[in-house]
C-alpha cells in the first residue's frame, strides 16, 4: 500500500499532478454526460465516477488543489 509520505512526494511532481488533473477532467466529463444516458447505463457510469473519485482521493487531489489556490 502506498504511504502518505509517498503521496506527499508525488504531489509535488508536475507529471503526477497532470495525471490527476486528467482523471478529474474525465470524471467531470462523465458526470456531465449522465443526462444523455439511458437509465440502464447510469449504474455503470456511476461506477466510473466513483473509481475516479477514489483515485483522486488516494492521490491527494484535494490537498493539491488547496496548495494551487494558495499560490
């Protein structure tokens, strides 16, 4: 399992931050596409959104965003 210290070090690497930004952008795009989908596919789409949320949380995205806003 990845440690908090490892995540902290990664959160200062531009390539890692760019990766998390891409995950966030794709999550937002998926959320926006929900209104166009049939009821049967909503559960699958919700699963993709939750997976992206898990990646962002594990990667420390909230802390990265807070740090970027403070600049």
